[in-house]
C-alpha cells in the first residue's frame, strides 16, 4: 500500500501538498486514463474480491483495471491518505433496457468535501458515462465536460445523474443499429442518496454481480479506458474507439470485430492489460450502451 507506487501506476508527477480541487482533478484525470473499467476477471476464471490489499495488488502491481467497487475504493483510499475529506456513497444504476433504476445498490462512488463544497468523484463507470473531472454536487446545474454535459438533480433527498451526448457519426454502417449504441441524446445514469456507505455494504452485491445469470457483468466481458480525446472499449469481440467532438457537436464512433487471435494483443496495446488466464469474450445483447 504505497502512494508513490500508485502515482507511478497512473503516471502522476504533480504536487500532493495541497488538498485542493485542482490537485484532485489532476489525480482523477490520470487515474481514469491509466486504469481501465473492466470486469475481465469474471470471464477468465478469477474471483473479484473487495479487500483493499487485493484491489491494490490487482490495479497497481498487476496493472489491471476493475469495476466501481475496486476503482473507487482505491481512489477513496488514495484521497484519504492525502488528507482529503472523502467518503463513500452508494448508487442505483439506471437500466435503459428496463427503463428503470436497479432495485439493489450496486454502484460505489466517492464524495469529497473541499472548502465547504461537495464533489462527486467517480472513476468506475466507463465508456461515455465516465466523468472526466470531479462534479460539484449541486442540483440543476449543467456541468460540461469532454464526454458531454452532465447534470445532477435533487428531489426529496435523492440525487439523480444524467448526461447529454452529442450526435454520433459511425463510419462502419454495419454497426449503425448496434445495441451497444445509445439511441437517446439525454440518458439517466444513476441515483443515490448522501447516506455514508462502507465497502462492507457492497460485499453481497459484488458476489451477485459476478455470479448471477441476470447480471450485466456475467453477460458481457467489458474493458474500457478513457483517452485524451475520447475512450476505447472492448465489449465481447467488438472494439470501439470513440473520439469526442471530432466535428462540431459530433462524436466519431469506430467499430471493428476482432478475431480470437487479436484479443490478447488488443488488450495489451489498447488497454495495457496482460491477463494471467485466457479470456473468454462474451456479449449477450442487453442494456450496456456506449
């Protein structure tokens, strides 16, 4: 559990002396561009556990990624070690296929207080719904970022996150109707309250998400990583590379279907991931959209 080793992992060389918003933003941006959001363990015969030492070894030492309970737990630990006032919250993720929020709390995120203001720091959502900077927790305010315009709204002490995207240009028309493509321009992401949570609140969900046949994560092998101008994603056999705002108010979304012998090389070259075990890609049609 070494902060210098973590900063080397994400390529961060800036200051850590002042616990301000700029430092928080800088660390966060380095994290999301170095550490993938991925569930590959499920599809190569490994078990995901939430013990912090295991998470640290996986992400920092083995240079893997993780899902929200891993990524945001590690981020929260780093921020607390640096002296930030950081705590965990729990969210219910929106399922566009069912047009409803999940009934169980499966998403862990971080709240950080700076100079009396609250910010949400979430490095564990991936694809186009991954925020690029900490978001101020204020209701009804548009917060434009690279991926699009994010906004929180609050009603009866429940907070809702939504995102407005740009138009999309898909050169490979074979994918123009892909179920991976988000069709709506405004998309609900998740809802949460400000009740403090602990990692222990997520142990049963962690088990459920990697074992239940109803879980999105057993139906799809997912690896996504933010870049300086967009993100890339490997969902099953499909590699997607998105460039934000490549033309005015339009994102470029490029699709390619990989062959089995290309998977391992693509994980290494595009995501800097080397797996200990063989990945079995899977993509059963469902609710995961880019």
